[in-house]
C-alpha cells in the first residue's frame, strides 16, 4: 500500500498544513450515487436562491492558498487553486460540472467547504506519493491532455510519485495518468488546509462528509491525516 508524505522542506515552509486522506477500496463507480446527486442539486439550489456563495479570493481559506502560490512563484490569478477555480465556475454558470460520481462527490465537498480537493487512482500510482518541491526535471501530463508533457518549475510544490508529477502548483491541476474514472476501484481523495489551527475542524467535517458519500459505494473507506507532527501515512 502506498504512503503519502509531506517532505520536510514543505512542512517547514507551511507548518500548519493539514491534509485529510480519504481512501475508498472496492469503489463501484458505475452504479447510481443518489446521495451525491442530491448534494449537487442542493448546492446549486442554495446558490440560486442566494442562501450560499462559494468562497472567493477574499475568503481567508482561499487567500491563504494565493499567498502560498506566490511564495513558490505562481501567479494565483492566472493559475488558480482548484477550489478557487471551481467556485468561480459555479458562480458564473450556476451549475457544477458532472464528471463521474466519485469526482462529483469530492468537487461538491470541496466547494461547499472552501477546501482544495483532489483524488488519485491508486492502481495507477507508482511507489509512494510525496508533497515536495519540484526540481525541474520531472514530467507532468495534465488531466484531459494525454498528449501534453509539461515540466514543473524548480521550487513549485507538487504531489509526485516515483514516475512523475501528479499535480501542478500543489493543487491547481491533477495528472491524466492517475485520474479517477468510473472504473477506478481504489482511490485516495485529499482535502487540504494551510491553517490547521483555524480550519482543522472544517477539514474533519469535510472528510466525514466525503466518506459518507463514498461509503455506500465502496467495500471499505478510511480516513488518515497528514500534518507537521504526522507527515506520513499509509493508505
């Protein structure tokens, strides 16, 4: 089973990081997921009736990621954290994208709670996964662009396994290789904050909510956490 870890240099630079790892085994992505469909519909209805708005870059949860992006040389208004981009899309279109039930589940939890989220098909991951600074030699193929190869800049924070980079700009975009599809049966989902002291309870709530959406469609689900004290966990 792979381990996820925060590299010491990243932990030192972002000491209040907290990441929830929600892992589902025996996931059944081809069956109906009515609770996820309802959650999506309810979120869109709350936006339409004005009772809720996605967090934007003025919100401390999003602003913290903008500051982090700038610290490693990324302009967050050109290359936005995933939750920021998703919230902006929802506000503009009034609807969430429908990808597949597992992706729809974490997108809904992400935008509802203002926390970046992502997921990795563990059957396509090689070795362990580390959140670290890129050295400028790695390769990355963006989600949905199997013919494209990018090279992250040295010093950019990435998720990476032993084959290559799994995310750009920490949580801006996932890799095509480890994308989650209806066929993905063994998946780890991540929910992140840079301010555990402020948002730790929110991360726990979001992880529990995501687990509740996944559990009816999986043989087993677990939740692990990464932080400065516990920088590594096996999923």
